[in-house]
C-alpha cells in the first residue's frame, strides 16, 4: 500500500535525497509506528534513509527488517543531563557530517533541541522538526518548563520548518516566539483506514488474547509515563466499579510507572476488575476488545492511541489535552477536564449506560478519521517539508 501511494504521489518530485531520521526512543509507541511507515514510504521513493535513535528497540528492529541502516546514539538520553547532552550534540554532529544528508527529520522534544544543534554544525541544508506535543506543557516543575521553553525558542533558529500535528500547538509556538527559519506548518497524524480495518482482530479473538471475560470493558493503550495519568485513571475506575461491579478495565502497556499503578490498584482493591496486560507488540489489532476507549492523559500532542480507537469505531472519552477536543469535535467522542477523576468516572458510567450514544459517537469517530486524518496526507506533508 505504501509503495503504491509513493509511486502515485511522490515520484513527481523528481529527485532522490539522503535523509536522516532522528528519534530519542525506539520502543514501540505511536511515534515509532509512524516513523516505521514514513521510512518505508521514503524508501519506496528511492531516497537513502538512515535512522538514528537513543535506544535499541522495536523501531530499530523494524528498520533492520527493511534493510534500513540504523545507528544507536550512545549519549542521547530522554532526561536532561548536561554532560550527556553535550556529548550527544558532538555525536550527532559527527554522524551527520559523515552521512552528509540533504535533510534531517527530528522527532521528540529532546531530539528537536539536541539534534538541531548538531545538524546546524554539520551544515545540513534542511532541518525539519516534527513535534508531537510541546514538552513544556507537561506537568513538570516550573524551572524545567522554563528551560524547555527557552531551549525551544533558541534552537528554533536552527530549524527550517517545524511540523505541528494540530492547530493549538502551532498557536502556542507563535504566541511565545518559537520561530523557525521558514515556517510552522500543521500536518495531522493519519491512518490508512482500509489497512487498519483489515488488520483488526475481532472482539472475540482480541478478548481471548487479553484474557478478558464477557461484559463491558473500558480500556486504554499507553506507555506507563507520568503524562498518561494512569493512577488517576485507576481512581476513576474505582468509582465506576462501585456503580457497576461487573465492569472490567484494562490498561495495555508497560513502563516506569508500573509500580505506582499496581499500588493504586491494590489500595483501591481493584484486582478483580482492573487488568494490566503488559506491553503488546500487536496492540494495534486489539482495539475491538474494548467497548469504550479512555484517554486519561494530562498531556498529549495528537494521540495515536485515540486516533486508532476512533478508526476502530470505538466510542472514546478523552481528557481535554492536546488535540483531543479537535479530534473528537462534531460528536466524535466525549471530552472531560484533565485531572478530574470524578468527572471522568461520571462520563464513563453515563456512556456505559447509553448504548445508542455509543453507537452514534463511534460512527462519527470513524468518519472523522476517514475524512480528516488519512495517512496519505500525513506522509505527503512530512515528505514535502523535507523535499521542498
């Protein structure tokens, strides 16, 4: 499918390029799945691609299967660390100077800062930064937010374009003075709905895989990071279980916050109702196991998990963060305030008790993906930023 789209749409650019893709983490997540698609898409146009990542993991393995050269960056770490950050700049400079790419595509806030400096020093002609969501909007200490905001503003001058995935992030950037050399553009995340539908498992098969019983299931798919707010989601689940004792709640994912989540489950005596399935490499095919998808985050850009739930025709409840309200407009889902587990629980209970509303918003959600968020436009927008 990707090869066909590339042949039909992009050979018209009439040139092949060397393109470096840089990302902090390689473990499976929304950004990494998108990059695996994007890299295949670029390869189909005969561009020479090289992936650089701070860790080994799923994305590295996917690229190796496609015979895409990959390099682990030894000094690129997720957290701020002055010594390692300086070493990472030097390492990226060295790698890019040797590879001599025509363009570099940066992903994640840390890479956007560190690698843009390295790319500038290496003389890369086109530096494009795709930001999934501004890190300074996370629930961080004030000093840390200020540092990230300052660094984004300073390093914007090293970038030719910044790609935002939804309009609000572009507005925020412009309001605080984040100005790349050329422009800030909006390229939403997207899904190929036909391919996605063909890969989805049936509800019965997906529930068997996850060990779920019959009955109503709430679920979310997320890496266990603080911004996903999963401990407060557990608090909301406790309220729901009190009203609906037979309900099941599942979280598909893994990460550093697991212990805190387990403690919340134990404290609220939810062991029979809340299941932690662990990480699933096939998570993208399991959405039909869920009757209602819940996104409880305190910070998102444009959530891939939410977008996939919409494409899977799942009724969605999301907190009002990032692009969620924009994605779920026109009755495509329900929005609640962030950090309000009582209001989240209230929305979960009401939707669980209203089958006709679930059917209605599920339909609108899938139509929104078809009409507003096709994968072809996502790939086209990112490619154009690199090749123009």
